[in-house]
């Protein structure tokens, strides 16, 4: 074990949460906790685990039982990611609609960069079949680990270890870059080139709880104007999720679009303008303005 080097935990890792969905084997939960603590992550969320707590999980966690003790247990993925501004769904298979797909190195760099804007979730699926299409549709990006094509079998706890390692390496790289930039900026005559990093919004980003209200409202509005058939919407709702997941709305944009949806619905139903506004109109039907 002499090759292991101990490095202080980077604070950005505290904004990353590992989410495990419907895990069957408690040992995988324990091994995941051990992988997380080794790399300095601490937030584990379990979605409807088959058996937890469990002696097997505690045994496999070794010295990382504190992560199990503080794990959050929720019944649905929606609850697990509700307060997150960015979600990655791990996937090894191509889907009906291609989703923005990043390999683990690029995805973890994006995750570390985006901790400036809110909490980040990385979601892992079941041991035997991963995440469902519906669960993957709740992520803005899909994350994949480029394994050997001739033998692409990777245990969920091992996958979590790979992801946590890449998260840590990107966090340490970001820390080193910040230190170097500060050195250049403090009393040095050397010109500092502007860094073009990941965008930071002037408004907080809409979290997943808000987006879980956004999509049904969008679909209801489109149904009201006969743009989609709610009984047979085909792939349109999924494509719209992909579109807005890629755009990443801030809260002002979110409220603006929800207001537009509501106005379109009112117009389509003949309830706009309201009676209070109609009463203030001139006999010609137009406002004095």
C-alpha cells in the first residue's frame, strides 16, 4: 500500500452526491462507501435499496461506515436529485434517442466546474440492468466509462471507484490552477491570460425539483394547443427533456417560460384577458394606451 498518497479533501467534492438506485446487494453499497471515502466524497444517497442497513454493507465499507451512517435513503430518484442543478446518469448502452454523452474524464471535469452553481448528482443503476430510459431522461448528461469492448463488465462499486477517482483528480487540478492563478495575480508583473472556464450564471440555476414541474406544464400547454396528442405523444416529451436539459435554465428564465406557458393556455381556452382587464378597456375594445 506504499503507493497511496494522502491528500487533503478538496471542498468542491462536498457538493457531489453519489446516487445508487435499487441496489440489490448490500455489499455493493458498502464497497461504494469505501470507494467514496478513499477519494474524499461523503454524500451517498440510496434510492429504494433492497436491503439496508445491512451487516454486509458495514463489513465491505471497512473504515467508511460513517458514510453509511449518514446516507440519505429516499423512495424515488426524483427525491434524490430534487435540489441538484446538474445530474449525470451512468449508461453503457445506446438509447432510442441519443443523449449528450461524456466519457468519465470529461464528465467529472464538468461536474467539478459546475459545483460553483449548485449540487451535482451522479446516478448509478441496478447491478443487472442499470438505469431505465425514464431515469436516464432525468439527467442532463450521460456518463460512460470506456471499458474493454471485448469484456465490458464493470461492477457498480468498481464503477463508482473509477468515477470518484476522476472527480478527485479534477478537483485537485482545479485547486492547483487556482493557486497558480493567485500567484500570478499577487504582485507579479506577468500578464495573466483570461481563463475561459465553465459559465457561471448571474441567477441561480433551476434545480431538478423545479424542472419536474416544468416538463408536465410544458406538455400540458402543448396538448392545449393541439401540438401533441397526450394519449400518443411519441418521443416529443423525451426530445424536449433533452433540449431543456442541454440548455440549463436559470430561475428567471424558468419563471419566464412558465409564465408564457400559462398565458398560452389561457389564450387557448379563451380565459385571457381576464374580466378585470376587459372592464378597463374602452368601447372600441382597445386600451387607452
